[in-house]
C-alpha cells in the first residue's frame, strides 16, 4: 500500500497538499449559525483534521490517511496471503476475534461512528458484523471483520468469500442509516448474496 497509507502524513506530502482531501461535514455547513450538540471538537468541527499539525501528528485511532485501495489491501492481507506475503494475522487469531466478539460495541458516542448503520460487536479491537446468507437451511450468519470509521469510511473483510472492501470519504455523514457508505456496503454484500444486519 506504500504511498496510499500514512499514520501521520510526512511533511513533504502535507506541504505539497496534492494528494490530501479536505475533511468536511456538509450538515455543519448547511446548519451554520445553529448550535451543535454533544461530542468532542472533532465531531462538532471535523475540519480540525485539515490542519497541517494534526495531519502530521501520529494520533492512534484518529488520523490514518488511506485511500480506498489501501484500506481494501490492508483487510485483504489481514488473514490472507497477498502477492506472496505472509498474512498480518494468523487464522487462529481470526478465530479468537470471532470467538471473543460477544460484547456489543458502545452506544451513544460510538453510535456516531456507525454511519453505515450495521449491528456490530467488538473482538480483540476489531468490529465484527454478521451478514445474512440465505442458504438451503434458512438464514446463515456470515462473519465480517473490519471497522466503521467516523463519518462513513469503512474497511472490512469477509473471510469466507475472500473479499475485502475499502471506502474512504471526506464529506462526512453522521446519519446512522441512509448514508452513501451504507448503500455501498449493502450493494457489495448483495453481489455475494449477503445482507448486512442493520440496527
């Protein structure tokens, strides 16, 4: 994924600003002048992430800069061998993620990060979803491992299908249902005969 992924963007790229999309929250622009309720400064005004110092900082779980291709490549290599390279995690770790994913993800503030509106659990730091597949014996749960990012960026892998998906957005959408990301995830799942379990 080389130049398509950064945790803390190098200064040369920040100064050139050729490959960096600006983050915006269209609903904030439409509602300018009205009060914004709840959440951190990042939720109230995510354009803070456009500041050079924030782009350059290494802030875990907050400012990975990745293209959709890089997100998909990351999840593709998570449990599968890609271009002869060893998977990032073992199949035993995948099994542990699924076995330990019993606790529901936090609601409230965490709900704002779930702009695809999917039912999810947590397992060893990953979000685990269940897609339904209509089999001969009724609906079968198909596990999906990934992450729904703040505002609509999505990355996940469907190990049973050997499929990985990455969606990167810069126009943030905080609605739980009806977002473009939710529509894309639903459409991709349908291509494989699957249906995401919605909230």
